């Protein structure tokens, strides 16, 4: 037996419990993984609190990512003892996730953990950091370079934003970090932010075009925030969008696109093809300042995950939350 957080639902209400899990009851998949570390993400918080219909079937073990060691495999690509990481593929939504002692998944969902990155570091990076790397790669594919000018990062004190800030600054970009928490300025500057932007500047409806400020951007907010980022992006600038923390709507106009040639690139980390996943993790191993990674991550015991989830939705969580499951494994 092992332990797991389980979400269930009746006609009347959703329930969330931490209790024993029989590995025999795990869903189908070719590879059984002993989970060393998982995380608590924004999407997990939505699932655990029931604030959004993230979970598609019940019962469900949440946890959209995990790192661990293969225990058993019917997939020839993996053998017992292999260190692996998983992000996305609707794990924690449609397929049981990583907030458990074990997970059984299809072999083609796994990525080898790069040399030089521990399981804990992989989850300090997590889906948030992997998504941030995909955003950086998207900006690069559109030709953005560090000498182009300042790059804005919204939600900079959160999981994606903090690692995006660290990555961009390490790669030589000048970062403008957006946050609604003035108390996080020192934290963001330690990650490499050159300037701090009050979220209030971007939260109110603005004009179709604003003063040109940024050569590029990474946005986790959507809605009015993204509309204002686009309006203030320079001629032929590029913005990568990967989140909807402020809403799913986009109250903008065609003006930034047809008058300034701005490019808006959507970034999806859930169903991202394997080659790009592996490239992202290889880049993280090479380009991320692992010495600063510890500043982004706090550890949270599995038995405190349920009570902590609501704090995510209130914007009270900084950086990354790592959940040790069996830290001695890897």
C-alpha cells in the first residue's frame, strides 16, 4: 500500500482525502513509477478546491507532474531504475497523477531526467518551469534576441513567471517583472529582473495601442493583462501566452497585429510533442541557473497539500511548491 490524495465527487459535493492507495488499483499504463517528488501547481489547486471543473473523471489522484524511478516497465524504452519526469498529458485531470507514492502511465508520456538534475530539482522546475522554457523557445523561434530590448513577464512571482524571469535573465535578456505584490521586489530582482511593473498598470482596460515598451513578453494571465501587454509591445515584437490566471477572454483589437506586426504565440505544455519536451528539458539542464533554483522552491509535506491549495487561488504562494513523496529514491 502507498498513500495518495484522492478527489471524489457525488451529486451533492466534492470530497478530497489523503489516505492509503492500493497500487493494484492504479490506471492502465506500461510503466510503473515510484514517485520521489511531485508538486502543487495552480491547476492542482483548482482541482483540489473544486474552484474549476479541471477533473474530468472521478475518483482522481491530482498532481500534474512528478519525478521518480521506474519500478516496472512493459515498454522497451524504459527499464527499472531509470530516472524519469512527467509533465502534462492531462495527468491529474483524466489520468491519475503524481500526488501519490506510485503512478502508472503510458511509456510515451515520460521523459528521461537529464544528467545533472535531481528529482527534487526537476520538481522545483516542474510543469511551470518546463512551460516557461517552452515560452522562451517560442520567443527565440520568432527571432527575439537579448539585444532587442526589454521583455515583460506577467505573474512574475508565480511558478511560470519566476522561472521565466530567471531563465531570461540568465540568457542575457532585460526583464520587466510584473507583480501585484510589492513585497516580492527583492525576490524578483534576485532572480534577475531589471525592473518591476505594478500589475495595476496592466489590469484596467486600455487603449488598442499604447506607448511601445517591450520587445517581447511571456504572459500567464490572459484577459485585460495580455491585451495591455500586446498594446505596449514594440514593432515586430513577440508575446508568448501560456496561461489564463486573469481570465480566458482577450479584449484586444487587431491594431497591435496589423499596425505593429506583433506576433502572439500560444504555448501548450500539456500535449506538447515528445521532441520538443526533450529539447525543453535539455535546455533547462543547460540554461537554468540551478544555484538560484532553491530560492524558487519551498517544500510542502503531502499531508499539508489539501489545506494549502486555496492559497494558490488567492495569490498567496510564491514560486514553486515541491512535495516530497519518497525523497530518498532519487
